[in-house]
C-alpha cells in the first residue's frame, strides 16, 4: 500500500487543495492520502475560519482519506518549525512513502538546491543582514540564496516555495526515506485577494466569507460542493466565521498586565520587543491598532500575530524548545473514511506514536484543569486551550460554549 502525506491548513478546503490531493494520488499511485492539518490557529497566527473537525471532514469528502491534527505548538510557528513538525509527525506514522506539497516552482532540483543553501552559514549571515536592513523575509532569503549561488535569479521566493524548501530540509533531517513530490500550484497567488475562477486563493475565499457571511457565486466556483454545503450550514447556525476580534480585549489585557520577564518567556519574542508591545498595548484600543503600532520591518504582522496567540495559549519558550526536541507525541485523528481507518490499523503496528480519536482517552476535563501533565498531555492541553479560545470567536453566543475537545470525536465519513 502506497501512502502519500500532505501538510496543510485547509482554511478552508478549496479546489486547489482538491487538485493537489488528486495529483498526489495519481503521481504516486497511492492507495491512501493522509493530511496533517493545523488546528484552530494557523501558521501566520490567524484564527481558522471554521472549526478543525469540519475543515477535516470537507477534506475527506474531497480526496483525503485521513486527517490528523498538527499540534498548535508546531502549527503556530515560522515556516521552519511548521514544516519540521509536520514532517516528523508523518515519519512517526511509519507508513508514509511520499510527501506532496504545492510550489510555484515544482522543479525538485531547484528546490533542493535552495534547501541545501539554508544550511550555508554565509546564507544565514546574508539573510540576517537583509532583515536588519528592512527587507521582508522572502526578499532577504532570495538575495542570500542567489548571492551565494544556491539558486537562480528567477527562482520564485513565495510562501509556498519557502514552505517547500523547508519541507525538503526537514525531510533530509528527520525522514530521509520519505520521497518529496512537489506539485505545481495553479490559479491565483497565495495572498491574492481577488477571485480567479475555480482556483482562487484561500485569502480571497476568507475575505469573501467575512464580507458576505453567505455562500456567494464566486465561493461556489472556488470550492468543492462538500465545502460550500458545510460552510453554509455553519453560517446558518452561527458556528462560522470565527473572528479573532472577539479576543482583542483579552489580548490587550494580557499585554498590559504581564511583566517584562513574563513577556520574554514567551515564544517568538526577543529583547526589546517586550517594551514595544507594552507601550503599544497602552495606546491601542483594538487588535489592528496594536499590530499597526508594533509592526516594524524586523517584526512583521505574521510574527506578531503568532506571538499574541502564544501569549493567549500560555505557551512558553522553554516548553516549545522541549517540544521541538521531542517532535509530535501523538497522531490525533480529526476525520477519516474507510481507507483512513485501514491506514490507522497499519499505523498501530508500524508507527512509533499512539493514535488518538477521543481526547478524553488521554486528557479529560478534570485532569486538564489540574494541569499535572505528562509531555503528551501538555502538548494536547495547548490544543484544547486553542479550541476554548476559538469557540469564543464564533458569532452566535450559543456556540461559544467550552469543552468541545472533550465532546467531539473523530468524524468518520462513509463512502
């Protein structure tokens, strides 16, 4: 049985995701497609527009067999750690033969050359110099790689290609037996807010959902029927879209009350930023104002957003470093079909981590609040906290109730 893995966010699952899954299955002749998906907060520190179980379910309706959660301690991180977390989880399953990923430049040799360049000390030095001079990460990275001869001038440095390069780097370090399979992205760019027919970006789709709070014709064109049907139902009962603005007072209160030492203990923060954040929090009345007052060329929105989420989650730098050393400690199942269930049986005998279909089998509400955790429980507790925060961001008060992780099991889709 051939198995291909995909690391994704599916925020939400759209036609481009379905295309990648179909291509990955076809090119590898895979029996099983497994997706490792971020939970309620994404790699850029944004809140997912719909909950993780329904996002996973739409994926299983549209080409994926098994969806596992990428723990928030890896999902809400920079590209290097996001990629490493996903790759290490796939490797620990013991059954994955390929990793498929989207890229603007799907030439494996070019991507591999760029990946090897990331370990060149001269590239690291040049990258840091570029960032210090105010370049954004993509431009600084491109300049560093080109200057040191690791890639051509026309190599596209985009969010997807940066992740592609980091996937290759993580495969080489943690999972050399898993073969990389880049699939060329089609349709609009990663951050494109304009619709471009059937293959529009997730950014454009989310913007339209927030604007219309309804399934409009462009959305029907850009997403599979399973996704539009699911989102329409969630919109109707007030379970979507989640909006991070519901947490802005909590974020401001947290920043105004924490000491400098407490701030410096958080991930994604460096000395000096704590003062900027404290000053901005006293002068901001909204989250957007806070970000605008804090953002610099050195501290872009994505890094700041991740930091704010980690402050709410209560994660700390030392804790994150311990998780980076261990990698993912379980395979938490969000949704699956019959083929995915067969894959779970193989993982049970060939994998090196336990599978979790019910949270309470590992951590119940009583032990969650007692906070006397094993390492696995500690990692899972962060995801539970993420769900508690997510629920508070839903539009209908009746949907804001807590404890969803303790009630919701993995979703089985019969086909």
